[in-house]
């Protein structure tokens, strides 16, 4: 699967939030741990709903968690 | 590669359970059921060990697909072999048909029981799993359509003299085999999707 044009700061945010585990984030967002792994590796772009749920876990706005990669084609 | 190995190994078990080459001490269906339960227990231990050591074990939805692939392959091969050995004149109330039915249904019970062994009551399926399943569903739909067209052509162009010996039970099972093959393709394509999603690493699963 090619890299997603949508990047994220999930890994950093997890560590900033008391070194939250992937499993804890997955449970909080209602997804599998494998999906968190795919998101952090940049292999999967979440739906808008999941992006909001993930942002809410960290108390951030969506654009503070996700960003468009500069090297991605428009 | 791993997907193919699981399909072939499970199919080989199905063929051996249906064939007359081994004189099983118990009914073949029961042997298959015990085999499925033992495989599920071993797999659960293996995945638990991987989770503890490497943290790259498959998630709940992917586990279900692996289980579906192995079960479908085993049961499909058992039915196909029994059908081949019985021949096109397979009668509904015959020893062969009864043996086929008893073995197949016992194996289906084994598939259900082994699913409960592997099931972990976690997040059932999230949007990524649904996306992978949807892609596989679309492609396996094409596989099913191709098989139905192939079967229709076969039935349409086979000389009547060769069609007449085919019993309705045999033809019904041929249709079922089409569904089994499409289901097998569905499971394999889903696992291919998971493998692709994991960066194409060979040990996905």
C-alpha cells in the first residue's frame, strides 16, 4: 500500500500524553491497534470521523494532529 | 506465500478426510473437528506469543479472515473430493451422500467451535478493516460471476447425453462449490489486503 498523503503527529502526541500506548489510543478511539500502527506508519489515511475521534482523545483540533504532506501530489 | 500455504495445507487435510486412502479409526468428520480445534489452540498460543514478543500479531478481524480461509479451504476440498469420488450420479439417499453430509456438517461444527477459540471479543471491525473487506468483496464478486458464467456455459454446451447422468444433488453441490471458491477468493484477497497494508512484509499474519 502506498504512503498516504495525509501525515499525522500521533506518535509524538502519544508520548506527550504520558507515553500512551498504541493499545490505549486504539481503545480510546474505538479502532484496532493494527489501525493505529498503520496510521502512525503513514500507510492509512483515516476518515474524517476517525480523525475527529483521534484528535478528541488528545484534546486537539484535527489540523493539529493531521497535516497534508508537502511532498504529496496535489 | 503464507496465504497459499494455508490454502494448500487445509485443502490437503480436506482431501485426505474425504478420500478412501486412509482407514481412519473414527469418522473423518470427527477427526477433522479435533484437528481444527487443535490448530485453533496452537494458533491462539502462537499469536499470544507474538503479541508478547514482537507486538505484530494480527488484529481480531484479520484473525477471523485467517480462520475463514483455512476452514473454507478444508471444507471445500472435502466436499469437492467426495463429489469427485461419488461421481455425477450421486443420489440424495445414498451411503455416499449421507457420509458426505455428515462429514461436511461435522467440519462446519468444528469451524464454529474453533472460531470461538480464536475469538477475543475486541474491537470487531474498524473502518480500515471494512475498507479492506470492501475491496476484497468487489473482486470476489467478479470471481463468483466468472464461475457462474463458466458453469452456465458448461451446462449449456455439454451434450445432453453427458448431462443426463448428473443428479440434482450433484448439480446443487457444483453450485455450492462456486460459492466456496468465491468465498475462498474473498478471504485470500482480504489477507492480501492486510499484507499489503502491513507494507508487504511476508510475515503478515
